């Protein structure tokens, strides 16, 4: 498994994997399949050139991605937001997710962040266990975080303190 920061050169492959992720786990993403499909190649390329997205590659194929954003406000620059985070099901359990998380932690620490935050669907115990194993603790619930086809879904808000 190779990791690297994604760039605009990866836009087409990222876009396809992002669509796959939303189709596979619609409650894990804020954007719908239609919204992701409608994203222009230029917008995808611009987002990737921000340097916030890390990709996991098997051979030369993109099999996973993880985003890390940081607040621009001086009073909140110590906080990093994880997401989106997705690994193709065929590569789950093979270390891709852990490699991506390790890369995000290293990046957050390099940016001087004191904590990482994320939202995870309350109905996804596998992801919750993964995040808990990686030091995240549930600190809240976001009721009706997303509503898909009229059905509300809650998210758990999880935080990992990096200065412990």
C-alpha cells in the first residue's frame, strides 16, 4: 500500500472512487450520489490541489482516500477535521484505513493541531470501533445529521486529543 497526497492529476480516479463510496455507504457522506456526480472536474481538481486529501494506492489504483481540514480562524487552528474517509470494501481489513489514519495524525501533528474531530454514522459500528482503536472518543451525538429519502440518521461526534 502506497500513500500520497492527491492532486488534480488524480481527479478522475478520485471522482469515481468518491461516487463508489457514496453509493456503497450513503449515510457516511454528507453529499448525495447526485451531488457527487454533478461535481465538475474543475471543482474536484481544485479541491485536490488544496493538499487536504491523502490517497491509498494498491499497485497504481486508488483504493482509498482520507481528508484532513483545519480551521482558518486563529482561535480554532488547533482543531483538524477528518473526512471524507473511504476505503474500497475489497481493501478493508488490509491496512489501508490504518495507513490513511496514521498519515492524517502525522499531518495534524505537523500542522500543530491539538485535536482531530470527525462525525461517524451511529449505525456504523465497524467505523466506530476503528476510530475508537485510534484514540477517538465519542463526545456527542448530532441528531438528524443527514436526512436521506426522508429518513433521518444520527451521527456520533468523536474527538482524538493529540497532546496526551
